[in-house]
C-alpha cells in the first residue's frame, strides 16, 4: 500500500534558501486510489529577522501572516507532529513539484533551525518524489500522448499551466493547499495516461529501488529542460555500478560516445578526463533523490521509437563486460573529494558541520516537551553544539518573549539590524525595496499595490 503525502510551501522569498522561511505550509495525505485521508493547511508570522520580499508576497498573497499569532516554531512543530502521525502506520512517499531544488531544501532548513530531524522525508522508510523532474521526461518523450502546454508558442512546465491544460481550474494557483490539489491531479493523469512510466516512477522513489532499476536495465535516458530556450534534451547513459555500490552518487557513461575510445586509457588519463568534466563522457548521478531519467525498456514497452536502440544496448553491454574499466572509473569517483564551501552563518551549516549525536537528539525532544522557559534554559545549557544552543535561544525568544534574558534580546536586536542593514548571503533589504518600487509601477490593481506596500513597510520598519 502506498501512503502519499503531497506538500507545498509558500515562503518569504525564493532566492536565498538559507535565510527564507516558510509562511504557509499545506499537505494532503492520500491512499493508493488518491482518496483524501488527511489535510493540513496553516500559516505563521514572519520571524523578526526574516525579510518578506515584495515579489514573494505579491505571488502568494498571504497578507494574513502579519496578523497571525502563530510563531514559526509553532508551525514547524505542528508540521513535524502531523507527519509523524501520518507515517506512523506506513512510511510515506512525499511528493512535491520542483521540491528537490526548493521545497525539500526549504523544509530541511526549517526543521534544522527548530531542532527537528531535517531528513524526515527520506529516512525511516520514507521516500521522495519530485514530479517536476519527471515532467521533463514526459515533455521530451511523451508529448504526443501527454498534452504539454504552450505559452507564447513555447512549452511550459509550470504546474498550473500543465493542469489547466487538462481543464482543471487553477484560479488559486500559488496557494500551498491549491498546489497540493494540482499535484494530486497531475499524478492521477500520469498514472492514467502513462501507466508503464508511472510504475517505473514508483519503483525508483527509494535509493535502493532506483539502484535496482539502474542495475537491471542497461540503457537509460537523462532528460533536462532548458529554461532559456524552453526546450528539452536527453542523452542516453549506462550506470557503472557494482553489487556493492553504497555511495549516493554513482558514475554514468554518456552513450552518445563510443566506450571503446576510453577502454585503453590509463588510470591517470581517466582521472584527468573525469576531473575535467567539460566534454567528458563521464558524469555522476545522485540516486538518493528524484532524477529526470527513464529506462529504455519502459520506452520500448510504450512503443516509442528510440534511434539506434540496439547500438546503445551493445555499447552498454561492452562497458558492463569490461570489469577492469568499470572498477577504475568507480574507484576514481570514490577517491574524489568534493569540498563544500565553508559557511559562516549557522543557518547555512545544515550540511557542513556534522550531525547531532543521539544524546543531543534526546535533548531536542526534552526541549520540545518542556513547558516553561526555565526548563528550556536548563536543557539548552546541556547542548553540545553551539548552533543548537543559538537556535534554541531564538525559539525561546518566540515562545517566551516576556521572560527572555535581556542579553538575549539585545543579541537578537543586533541580528535583526545586521540582516536588514548589512551585506551578506541573506536577502538585501535595499534591493528588495527597489524591486518593490518597480512592482508598484507595474501593478494594475489596488489589491496588488496593497500587498507590495505591506511588504515594503515591513522592511522599512526593520531597518
């Protein structure tokens, strides 16, 4: 039995992932037949150190965030509790649209900042599915079967354009709950019109499932959408994997090339070619997240004509038979060091400063269960990681505003001053004010102007 959770976020901005916050969150839980089981839809107030961009507010139109008493911490805690309840009996497939790039990354940060497990959606049996990436495959290979919308004579992969192309009302687009409904309608369309691809999609949502699919099919296609030209491209590849592959990244070979041209290269020559990246037939594929790929076998099942498919299979089988070549390439990738740029601000350090210990996680739970300010302060003093202490103090400032220490208030006032007045990786207040002025000139109705002015005024108050 599949337990689907479709979710969407509306946020304070769209660019600076490490410094924007969720202001509205919606999720719908459905069963195998896409029947609604549970619905969640809540919003919260902006954090004092969060800049709400005029453009974001104009798009999501959530002016209520400036009136609600619900804090950011209360919303995130409620989401976490809800997801635990919804996955208590069966692990879930968490479905998003463009989530690998945005919603998933945003939610990981919201959980991280509030001392919850950032990796909820791909641990404990839970898996992830980004339908936007699968729509890139559909747009490239199935556009004769699955109607792809055109805007100004160019294809569009916007969620609202796709579902409206099937006569679904999209008046409430960019509302988180409405977008969840659109997602459900989209997956129903895929299941109905493209059952073979739908079956492959569901079989590859987990890392193990995807790896099994890659190993059992010699040829796959990686598809991608080019925003500048509004077009799609694809290239054939074969994975270089062994039965012991455990890494979340695996090397692949672009079958547009002839593998025999590379079989006799030395280890050093291969290493240099792989390191060069540009014009290299070697790439790496993350198998722990949704990829815009499809197997040749699924395309053949659907009677789609793939040029030179026999030749592609022959090339892939030659690579698989050359164990020495595969082992050299895999070893080179395993020995490469991929460095993360050092991050200075704790909001940015989700991936760079290690994971909390089991003891620290237990303290998080105690912190969430604590009822009083003093209880929480006692627990904060036992935290091992200074990041967790700082996040916990910020939560206390939200939840116990009348009791917090004077020095904490002063430090948070300095945080607000810095975020709205200093240059940094966070949203730039002056640039957003200028953007707001431009949007006011373009706005053609009273409500839009009110939203833009609301965001502008919220920024000015914090300067």
